[in-house]
């Protein structure tokens, strides 16, 4: 963010809250894209072109979405590199239909690809007038949430509820972005919500030192761990 302090206390006009309704799942675009990969793979089984078509979807849809996301540059680069490797494997028909299906499931069931909005909120908290203790607690709460996501316990509905008052969603891309009018009170409410989610899931308070790209890589590795 060019001016983090301004973002935290900005007084922009009214903005649309992220809906809690099922029609507005926060990764609707990513989900649709990934689902299309799986559908293409299954529909093309008889023609023998499933890998090539899935690879096209990854290169033309998923990778551009990640490149334009608000994830940190190192994470974007790492995720894109892994997706490029996957597309090559798909092109060469090295992945089975079940591997493709598991890959779709891992990506569509997790809000990790939307983690850029959480990173924006962390930056906003650090630039705000929160106390040093509050800032540290805020970051630790976000780490607990990422741990939940890495363990496959963070649902789309939980994430959607957590960011309801601090994020807007682009209607075209489905990408979440921090609200311009996010202030200390909104940040505290976001922290309260994610702490409640982590507590309910019995997430440990131990430090979580994995990056978003590492979490994504583990998800992909799990999806590809079996070929049958």
C-alpha cells in the first residue's frame, strides 16, 4: 500500500460489505476456474486431451489471477512457478484424472489464494495507532488463522465471516481487497472474529512459520501424493 496510515483511517465513501450469503463465496472465481479444470479433465477423458485442456485453463486463467492478486511478490512468484510446473505435467498427461480431481478439491475448498487481504490487514494494523502489544497479538491471530487454513479446517464461510467488515470483493474477479475505511475498531473486530474461529478449532498459539506459498505447495503435494 502506498500510504498505509491513510488506508487505515481513510474516510472513503460507503462500501459494500462482503455478504454472508452462500451466493457470495469469497473464492467463487477461483473455485469456478478450478472446477472448470476438473470438468474439462473429466469431459475430455475419452478424447485423450484432458491434460492439455487442463493445462490451458491453469495457464490462461489461474496463473493470471494469482499474478494480479495482492499476495506478497515472493509468494506470487512461488505459486506461479508451481502452477507452471503443474501445467507442464498436465500437458504431458503425467497426472491421472483422480489427481486432477483432488487438486481441484484442495484449491476450491481453501481460502488460501485469497490470503492477500489478510496481509493487507496486517500491514494496516502495523501502520495504525494500535499499541505494540495489540499489533503483535493481531499478527499472532492471523498466523493461527493461516495454520487453520493449512490444516484444511478454515472453511470459506468462516473466512467470509471474518472479513465481512474489513474487505470488499471485486465483482468481476472475486478478489478480496481491504476496505479504504478500515480503522482500528474494524481491525479489532476482525481480530476478535478470527480469534474466536481459531479457539473453536483449538488452534495452538505456537508460532506458525510457513508462508502462503508453502501452504499451497503442501496442498498440491497432498493432492498428487497418490496416482490412483
